[in-house]
C-alpha cells in the first residue's frame, strides 16, 4: 500500500466523525475541494500480478474509481495517488443541470450503504472537457474513462448520447454509456433491445473518424433473465468493448437505517450479493466471451476477488470509501496480489471467470 494512501486513511480516521456529522453532499463537495489542489499523480500502483489488458488498454491494476465521485473531473488527476488503476469521471450530460432537489444523498451507516437520487447533477460536458484536455496534456498514469448521459428534459435522449460521444470521445481512453441510473425518469427504458440498438448506432456514428474509442455499457442490477440475454446479444452485435455490471438498485433488502425508505438508488454493502449474481448472469449469458467490469457492494479485496473469479476483468468502487476510507483502492489491489498467490495464479487476470 502506498504511503500516500496510508496517510490518507490515517487522516480520515481522525476526521471521520466530523465528516459523518456533516450532510453527505456537503461532505462530498468538501472532499473534492480538498483533492483539487493535490499534485498530479505521476505513477500508478502496479506490478506483474496486477497489470491487465482490456479493450486494447493497459490497466496498471484492476481497481477503478466508479463514476459519481468525480462527476466534473475536478480530482481525476490525484486519484492514482490512492491506488486506483483507472478512473472514470461523470456522469456528464451535454448541458449543465442541477439534478434533483436536495436532500438527495443519504448515508445508511448501520447498513454501510448509501441512497442517492442525485439526478445526473453536473456542470455539463463543455466545462469538464476543458479540465480533461488540460489533464491529458500533462498525462495521467492510468486509463481515464468518461461516463456520458442524457439531460433529464431532453427531447431526444439518443441525440444527447451522440453529442456526448462526439464531445468526449477524443478526450477519454474509453466511453461509458450510462443507461442505468434510476434517478432520471425513463432512462432505464433505453436498456430495452430496440432502444438500445438505436442508441448504440447513434453512439457509433458519432465516434471520431479513424479514432473510435472503446465503448462500455453500464447496466442496472434490476434486470430479468430475458433482459440480460437481450443486452448481451446487442453488445455482441454492436461490438461493445465491455459491460459494467452494475449501477445502484431500486430494490430494498431489509435495512436498519432510518433512511431506508428514501427514494433513489441503493449502493454499498446491501448490494453485494445482487451485484455478484449479475456478474455471474452476464458471464453465463455471454459464454464468457463478453468482458465485464464489476461494481456495486465491493468493500474488500475478498469481495473484489469474488467478482473476478465470477467473470469480471476489472472492478470499480465508490460507496465503500465512505466507510472504509480513501486508501481502500490500494488495500484491495495489494490484497488481490495476496489472494492470487494463495489460489495459485501468477496474475490476477488469470483468475477471471474460473468459478464458471
């Protein structure tokens, strides 16, 4: 584990009571403000056991920062300091939007969970593009993904994704088409087969000529078997580079927190079993031939290892850092090295899907 990540964890242990006494969204914004002045990371946490390849990209380690943490690309330059092997910013929409009314972010401390109904709040793609272009000029030691979405009041959501592709593909190492948020009414309808085909055709047509970027698709965990089969079929037909499984859930398992009844997407520990099962489902539906990225309810190296053995090539974290601290990515990456050695694998990537 890096000294930077260790120091960050120690500092977080001291201030965590104060942070958790502060409104969740205010604490998040303060965190981003604290990260923004940090120096640009020049090295990534890596090693021969951790490094992996996906979609023609080199990932120093398989632990990524999920979107939502750094919507507007304010802190992406600093995140490799904390052990991340890749960073995904967004969700970014063509036009700035405020998102849903506050309060809209709730910690469920007793459940080690979060409920959010943010609603794609962001400053818009044009402002983020300026920051990302500056970052790319000076370099980043890990792949940078850009997560794109549609404005809530858009008359043509497919056109919004095409605009996002045209604006952001030249700047990112990969694009994620996010159709899985439960907080933009009707967005998840784009997971239906016909709508998804039309959407991905629009994205493909908007790619930079001769310099198309890998496209990942982010889906919801709240899917039926037939939905999964349809998504896999479209993914193969349209040449998707990977599917990210999954976003927050609208389901409500038994929860202890007083915020359990809040509307929005549930993330964190209660999502662990469902998100793991969805990786298994997509692995089975695709015959192991569709690259998968796992996210949702991952708070330890053991949970990350379960996703990898179930079929995920990469994993992403976000909500667990609220409870486990900012050094979680580094701890997971080093833990994966240990688990790979324990189970007899020379590389973490050798274990992808071995539990089929």
